[in-house]
C-alpha cells in the first residue's frame, strides 16, 4: 500500500533530507554571496559585476554613471546632453 513521506529540502542547493534539522544544517553551511551595487542620488540601484570591464556593460564606471541617470527617456536624453 502507498504511503506518504515528508522530505526537507535545502533552499540553496535543493538537496533533500529525511530530517528537518539536517536540511537546516545544510542551509547554514553555505557561504554568503555578496553583491556590489552603485546607488545614485535618487536611490536608483545598478548592480556591478566583478568580471566586467570598468567602462563596459555591468562594470564599475558604467554602473556609477547609470545609477545617476534617469529611467525616463526624455530626462535621460537631457542628462546625457548636459554631461
């Protein structure tokens, strides 16, 4: 006859365990992932990726410039003309 079993899955690596405590231990053993963000004057955040050229898409200088630019097309065009 069929029966029901409960498994506990680690939310990070998705490995299944028979006990909840084992899944919690697995979750707590994973390293913390860090992210770097450029935050502009208005609070707009743009993620900076480690392995990108400084001025390239996702790079440090690009993200700093992008964080200060508006998402509104008209305002953005004016900002680009100014600077």
